[in-house]
C-alpha cells in the first residue's frame, strides 16, 4: 500500500551515504573555503572529507585542478586544529602526483617534523616519505635518523615505516641508518621493535651471511614484540 511504499522509501533515504551524488564541481567550488581568512576549520574538514570520498570512488582531477587544489590545501597548515591537520596529511598523499609541486609542501612538513606536537611529527614523517623522491632523501636523512631513536613510540615507528617505504628507491641512503635501526629493535614498544626488525632485514636481505648473523644475534636477545618474534622465526627459516 501507499504507507508501506513511503516507509520503504524513507528507509532507503536513511541508508544513503551523506556523500551520495557528490559532484566534483561542487567540491572544487567549496574548496574556496581554504583561502578564506580567518579559516573555518569545521567547514574545511567537511570539504576535505568530501574530497577524499570523491577520490576514493575513482574520481580524477585534471592536472590544473590537482595543482590548484594542492596549493590551496597547503594553506591549511596555518591552522593548528588536530582534526583538520590529519585530513590535510591524507589529502596531500592523494594529491601529490606531480613531483614538481612537492616543494610547496615539503617546508611545511619539515616544520611539523621539527615541531613540538608529537601527533603532527609522526604523521608528517609518514607523508614526507611519500612526497620526496630518492634525490631529495639524502639531504633530509638526518630527520629520519633522529626520529628512529626518538623516545616517542609513534614518532619512531613512523620514521621506521618511512624507511621501509623508501628503501626500494633509496637503498644506499637507508642502509646508513643501520645503527639507529638496530638500536630501535631493543625498544620496549612492540610496534617499534617490529618495524625496526623488518627494516633491518630489508637492509641485509641480499646477503645471506648478514641475515644469519642478524637472526643469531636477535635469538640471543629476542625482541619483546610477539609480531617481531614471528618475523624472526620467518627469517630464520627463509
């Protein structure tokens, strides 16, 4: 009957995503909020969320649209709102397709890495490793080496994950972080020791004798992390 049809329709509407029928042109227009003074953090968070939703659904941006949006998003670094900053990091990773635009955001990321807010430092390390290329890493390696031995578990783990991510393209540079990485395997943090062992293995993976020495030394003083111990068993029998 009519009442049943209306109730069913209402139920369908309630199940729809709030981003249902979101249009790229609409989001790009709303992105003008990034250039407003003062910034409306809540509004900017909403627009960034819509943008991430669009990109996750396979929406593509032209080079001009991407570059313009990338420039606008970098202006949001002036806000210290934690939720907004998290979304900025996520969007930058999605939009950073053109290496020529990377310089725009690198200085802002490095300011966060050297800052006092631990949440920003960890997240900026992760994004930094996806923004820079192999030619940029060597002069910035100090940032990652210092972060690996940082007392904050999230910062140390983020730096180690960055090393794992960058290793295929920058093996010689990352291999110089062995001392810091080996020290990190002794960490009481399960997350840090796991990532440290994974990176250390990558550094030695092409040398079976080096892997054997690594496994032997780690067996004598096994890491506290159960995940790291699983890795150690895997490496011992590889």
